[in-house]
């Protein structure tokens, strides 16, 4: 089984047995020396994500509206996990809820590094803080011109815990 690791794995200092892969942008995020040491001790392979899969990740993140929360590094790690999940058993190790939400929608198994795992896949939308109308996206209400905030639209399914 391949384990795709987000920065949270190395930052928490948790060590995994077996094959661990990450992406170059995760390595760049590791400023703490102990996090870098943890990564080096696990003999992690660092591989770039495929551009075609990054596009697929962005499309799926648009469905759940997690796209506003995901950084470039988040997209990279999701694309790498998607690549491996299509050819062998793969688990994405991350504490980031937006990454977990999108990964589950992509059919990727997830495991938290130190935090709890999400219980439900959530869908998001925007709500005007002035008139309270809801819209699928945007930062400014097209009706009254007030700022909008992200609110939960609903959930898709319960997420089963990994054994």
C-alpha cells in the first residue's frame, strides 16, 4: 500500500511504515528542522503531480466548493494521491478537512495524521451577510452588493472510518 503524505504528517512527527510519497511543494512547506528530519528518516519519495490530474482535482473541488480553501500544494497532493489510487491501494494522510473532503469525493481513502477524520462530505455555498440570500459562488452579493461568507449547504454521505 502506498501512503501519500501531506505536510501535517511530518509536522506532527508521526512516522509511517512502508512506502510514503509526497510532492515537491509539500517539502517546500516544511520550514521546521524536525519536520524535515522526520521526512528524511522515513525515506520518502518526492514526485511531482501530473498536470492532467491537477485539472481533475480542481473540477471535483469545484463541486464541493472546497476549491476556495485548497492551496496549490493541496491540489498537488490530491493529484498525486489520485494518480496512485488508480493503480494500487492508496491512503492519503492529511489533517486538512478540505483535502479530506475533496479526496473522498475523488474516491481516495484518507487517514488523519494527528487530528480527527471528517465524518461527512460537505457541500458549501455562499451566503450574503446582508440580505441572507444564498449563491453557489462569489465574494459580493449580486443582489445587494454586500460581502458573502461561505456556509454549509449540506452533506453528501457519511464517511466510514479506516480500520
